[in-house]
């Protein structure tokens, strides 16, 4: 109800209507574009879902994939090819944490940062991409997309629009043709699923991130999720929704002591000292962080910091019985028959 009296919410509605009426023109790339975005500012699980989607596009359809994103909080501007088909070309400071994570985790996927998403997508096409994933693209209407995936975090629901909440747009921005995914899903999200179903007239996808193991930070050495069951772990994160990360650790059996930094935190030596002191004071058996945080922490850790094990949680996304909805959309887009 509060959005009815919010000028920002009305401006965003008008903007979307102007694009829909073709008064404001969008650009068609000529290569399929899939947007992964959300209604709110950060913290909905776009990064793991984008990685899941990129791997799916390669394994199921054999497509050469590119990810185009702004590169939030990077120490650079303009168009940067973070990774081409063969190698990474810039460090975390120049690319930002999300782009660096994509570049390190997704071999054979082009990663491009550019505030101008149209220019970045055109570069991806020139480099031979057969499909472009637009990271955080739901509000970037200047580039026409073939599929919108809209993520909604079950832990926060549908927030009020800025400045009264984190919302960029209301639920009315979602069309029946968009694919909605509820992240951090649990049984308590049934009411949220019902609300979305009333708007879209079909069921949303439901997504759960499940810890399947841990990797020693900066290494390929892994341990099973069961190895930290019942152990006290310091959960270090600088992400939009740390509650989801901590919830998944608890579900894997760990006893969680949270240490939260701001989203996209720029870690420094003081941050590392805070982490080590917290782990000592709370008698933690290990420190566990996210893959997004790893790309920044790894540059600061010394051998002295590793007296206590530091692990990176390895997650798997489970789409609860609804993955065929996504596959049907992709099969139709890429004309795949089963």
C-alpha cells in the first residue's frame, strides 16, 4: 500500500510502460539474451543462479556463453573484458568481486564488465558468444531480452520501493512471461509463492542452496560437508543476504557464529584481524566464507592467518521439482527437442 504514495515507484512504472509502448526504444542484440535480475537492490542470490545457468547452457545446449555485468564497486570504469574464452585478464580490484568470481569459477565463459550493458553485450557477440546472460538486468530495459528470470528472496519477501525499502520495483513489474524464482526457499515461503502465482497465474521456481562440501581457501583441497557437522564455525560474509548463507551452513550441521561485513565489502588488514580475533574469542574450530568473499580475502591472508582452517563453502542449487519449467523455456528458446 505504501508504494501507492511513493513517487519513485510511479516513475519506475512509467519507465517500464514507456519501453513497453515502444516510446523508449530497446536494442535487439541478434543473439539470445537471458536476464537474471530482481525487484530489490541486492541479496537475492543472482550470482549462484547465474553460475548455475551458465553451466546449464554449456552442458545441455553446448552454447558459448558470455556474462555481462556492471562490475559493482570495481576500481575501473567502461568496458573491460575480465575473461575471454581462454584466460583471466584483470584482478579483483579492477573487475569487482562478482565478475572475478565468474571468471575464476566458469572456464570457457566470457565475462565482461560495462556500465553500458548494450555495448558490453555487443562486445560479447563480436567475441563469438552464442548467448548472453545479463547479470542484474531486470531494470536494464534498453537491451531487449529473450527471457527474464526474476529472483525474489524468501527471507525478505517483496520489499517496499526505495526510499521506504530495498525495492527497485513492485511485483506489478513482473509479466506472465517472466520466470520467477524464489531463493532461500523454505516452507515458510508458501504465502510468497501464492502471491506470485496470483500475479503470474503459474507456479514460481523454488531454489535452495545446499552445502555439499568445503574447499580450503585458495586451494583445491576439499572436505565433506559432514566433516564440519557439530563444529563451531565463524561464518564470514560480505554479501547482500548473509542470513541465507548462514542458514545453509546450519542445514549442513555446523554450529554458526556469524561475522557479517557490508555487501561487496572491501576487505583490509583490519578486517582480517577482526576475523581472526572473533574466531579465537568464540572458540571456533574453523572459519567458513563464501566464494564471492574468497576472491578478495585470498589477497590478504598470510600463513600466520591460517593457523585455524579457513574454508570456502561449496554449494549446489536445488530447484525443487520445478526445473522442467526452466528447461522448457530454454528448450523453446534454443529449439531443442527431447
